[in-house]
């Protein structure tokens, strides 16, 4: 019997940041290490999704390959046969299924996607593409092609799981059981546990999440940042004038974010870290501790990155992309037949 599939993708629209690292990459690598044999892990670079927001196309391929190396530097076990690592556009079924799914998707239901509304508000009308509007349908294809059951998503992407389930169900109802649906958002949260809701905030504006498409980059610690420059970003993080360290995301978002980052780097629980710093009047000490942790982490991570075995990575891509093309094309062929494209 085939193993349940856990699937995640990280766009290559920019370098990854510490939010992507702690919120997506590490939990998945942990799963791959702890549950080898029980689940199949699909980790991919959604290169087609990467330019749903504007990118420098002359750098996209390089960024895609760089991000794959980041996965390996973060500890992705390439020798595990249950781990599949691939580039979305190397499996053409993603695009083909998207086009078919589009015709079963309502314009109205897509217009209600909050991530689209948020991202388009940031971009401004003249830079919002149909590709961004269609993002959730491509994501549905990413999931349905492999019958993926578990897809870690934060609150900002929960609607995309729901639309994937709706689309899958709609097509199954009309044509018979073509798709295995991903689990409900509630079940996803139960399966992935506490890391699911993790959202590291932007250092300059701690009321919004750290986001790699943010164009200034000043509030983001990228994995490729110079370690000393990243430490400086922490030292100049926005805080408040309350002169008391408390874990309170509403009243003290900047301080709470620093406590969260501190907890992640130190490996201590957020409660322990918050207790240790509680009510301290000086924000400088907290910032200094976090800055030192960030600097040490980046120096170590970047050494690992330099040592990534590129030939092993290329070999893994080839094996995974061959295997995933087979799986995806089998699903696509069933759909093509059902909708009348094949006899
Ligand atoms: N700030 C964050 N804290 C924790 N986890 C985060 N993730 C993103 N930001 C944070 C997780 O990283 C993965 C990246 O998915 P994506 O590349 O498809 O894009 P995203 O979710 O929209 O993440 P970004 O960094 O904000 O990218 P942009 O700005 O390009 O859209 C996801 O698993 C996400 O939960």
C-alpha cells in the first residue's frame, strides 16, 4: 500500500528567511528524519508559483537551485527513498491540471481568497497578475496530483486547502473518484502540531509576518544575509516605549517577536524565554542575545551551504523528477479521460 504523502513547497521568488526555515523547512526535515518509512515526503520548489508576484526572471533559475541547496544545508536527508525533491515546472502535469481545474473553479470563489486580496493590495493594481489570482488552483494541482494528505499551511493559506478539497470533491462528484483529498485544515493542524501556527514577524513592522516578497528586506533575516549585517537588523528591530519585556503580541509585538526568535534559536520554550526576560527594563540585553544567536547560526549555516554536495543534489532531482512525473502523469491521464480529452 502506498504511504500517506506529506507535501510542501517554498517559492523561489527570493532567498529564504528565518520564518521559512523555522516555520516550514525544519518541521518538514524533522518529519523526514523521524517518520522515514511511514510517510512519503514531497518537498518541491514551486518555480511556477515564484513569479505570481514580480521577480527578476534573469535570476529565477539560479534562485531555484540555490533554494534547493538551502534545503540540503538545513539537513534534508537526500539518501532517504521516501523523500522526493523536485522542481514544479519539471513536471508539466502541474500546468496541465491547473488549466483543467480552472474550468471547474468559480470566479467568485477565487475572488474571496484573502491571500490574493492581501498580496494584491501590497502590489497595487498594475502589478497584480492573473497568475496571482490563479495561485490557489495551481496549488490545488500541486496537491491533488500526488494524492497528498498532509500539507502544512499557516492561517494565511488555510483557504487554499479548503478550495483544494472543494475542487477535488466537485470533480469526484461529477466524474467518480479521481482524487484523494487532502485532510481538513483542522486535521492538518492536529497532525503538524504547534509549528503550524508559527509566524515570525517582520522586524521593522512586527504587526505583519516576515515575508520574502517584501521589497525593502530591512525587516527580514535572510538565510544568505551577512551574519554581522543580520545581527544589526536585530539590534535595530522596532520595539516600543513601555520599558518592560512582556510576551504580549497585541501591546508589544516587536518584543514578543524577539522573544519568539530567541526561543527558536536557543531551543528553549517560548514560556521559559519569556519568563527569563520578564519585566526587564532594558531591551538592549534581549536584542544583544538574539543578535548573537542569529549571527552564530548564520555563520554556521552558510558554512554548511558551501559544503553541499551538488552532484548528490542533481542526482536526487533526477530520480525524484522521474518518479514524480510518473505519478503526476497517471493522475492527469485519469482526469483527461474523465473530462473528455482522451478516449
Ligand atoms: N514569517 C513566517 N514565519 C513562519 N513560517 C513562515 N512561512 C512563511 N513566512 C513565515 C512558511 O514558509 C513557507 C513558504 O511558503 P511560500 O514560499 O509559498 O510563501 P509564503 O507562505 O507566502 O511565505 P513568505 O515568506 O511570506 O513568501 P512570500 O512573501 O513570497 O509570499 C510556508 O510553509 C509558510 O507557512
